[in-house]
C-alpha cells in the first residue's frame, strides 16, 4: 500500500475487536491519525496502551445512542481537526428463528447496524465533504441475500446497503466516495456477541472460526479498496458465489441456503 493514509484522519466505529481492531493496527503504523469508539472500556484501554506512542483517540460509546455518536464525532474533529475517512464498522448479529425471537432483538440490531451508521455519517458529513473524503459501511453478504436465523441482521444490512447507495449518488458531485464492504464469514467476535431470541449474547460461534478469513486480511482488503475508491467490495469465494447465484438463480439460492444453515429441520449455523 502507498502512503495514501499518511496524515489522514480515520474514524472507525467498533474498534475494540475483529475487523475494526485490525484496521487500527494497520493504519497507525502507516502514519494515519485514528479515532475509534466501542462499548467496552477495558478493551479500548488495552488498545490505547498498545499504541501509546501513536495518534489514537478512543471514546467509550454505543452507536445506537445519538448523543454517544455526537460525542465520538465531535471529539474526533476537535482532536484531529477533521475527518477524512469514516468506517462504520460497529455491528451486531443474531441467531434465532423468527418464531423464537422477541421483537426487541430486531429493534436492537436495527439501532446499532443501521441507525448507528446514519448517526455517525450525518454528524461527520460536513467534515468529510470539506475534505472530499470517504464513507465506508461494513455490511455483509446478508445485505444481498437474506439468511435464515439472521432475519433481523439481514434486514439491517439490506437497509444499510440501500442507504449507502442512495447517499453515494447524492454525494458524487462533492467528490465523496461511498463504499460498502461485504466481508463474508470472517474471524471476529460478532458470532459470540450475536443476540439470541431473548436479546442475550449467545456466547459461542456456530462456525469453525479456524476456516474463516482473518480480520487482518479482511482489513487489508478494505484499505486497498478505500485507496482505489471502489464502490463495493465482496470478499471470499463463497460470498461472491452467493451474491451471483442469488442474483441470477434466486430459487436455487433458496435451496442452497436452506441446506447450508439447516440439518434435519434444525438451525445449525
């Protein structure tokens, strides 16, 4: 990668784990100024300690709360003078069939995955327009193909993709690039933190994490795509295959998806 990120201010939501943390670990040695927020104060403290000699601004914030987003964005602009790149990475998943899920699960997921992105982007927008910067949404294959057991998550990512596509069109003449990234299954804490039907963290991953793309590799792909001003980034062979089959052979995609996620009528993934 070139020196594209040198001296640029990058704001990343959800930086205490997974892809967000990997982005920070790559960006700071490249000379970027990084601001991040997360709900876990201890993890943010550890992150700050690890990068104590570099320009890292950490804020404890829940992106589903507008005032928390305002504190994060305003303090980042005050600390670094503006924002060049906003990476809306904070997100939460779910694992529950509709018939077993309480309605609160769907609201929580939409508040974090969709409204959290809307809040932070709206607040950072004047600075990003001024700097002709970049807005990124970390979406999912579930934003192209509805996934069983993750209906609320899929809904939030479909909403996110459509919203980002709309504002991308709005901001074209402002020279602001808007991009959404669909990582596919990546090693991260998102499945452990995924909500069950009662809105509690399930605390386990139904997938073999060792077989998944690393958060570091995913982060490298995202940064390359930002530099190249890509429109969309779909990662992993299975991810690209899913998007293609769902677009051109949707009925077949239904059967393949059902087979992947269910065994003997039970949700297994």
